[in-house]
C-alpha cells in the first residue's frame, strides 16, 4: 500500500515537472511571439506613414507635371490646389489666434 502511494506520488511529481517545463516553454514562446508582433506592428505603422507620404508626393507631382491637361486633370488639379489653399488658410487662422 505504501509502495503504491509512493509510486503514485512519484508519477504525480513527474507529471507536475513535465507540465511546469511545458508551461515555461510555452510562456517563453508567447513572449517571443509578443515581441515579434510588436516589431511587426511598428513596421506596419512606419510603412503606412511612408505610403501616405509617397501618395502625397505622387499627387503633388501629378498636379505639377501635367503637361497636356485634359478637363479631368485640370479639375483634379484645381480641386487639389483649392484643398491646399484651404489647409494653408486654416493654419494661418490657427497661428493668428
């Protein structure tokens, strides 16, 4: 009886050690995954900022380099210039307050 109890306790102890080791391995893997996620989220954010800047540059260059404008290009250029003027006016208003 005591032998069976001792064997049972030994088995339980081994299982507990095994579970602890697996938990620690999973915890370490989770920490590494969290770090990777943080790095990737920062990279995505920086790439989104870069995309926004590049789109703006393309739009400005399109407005500036329209050599033979058609009606649609002229309308888009005027709309973009009007938008930029409104933004400048807003900034001037905010600065003067």
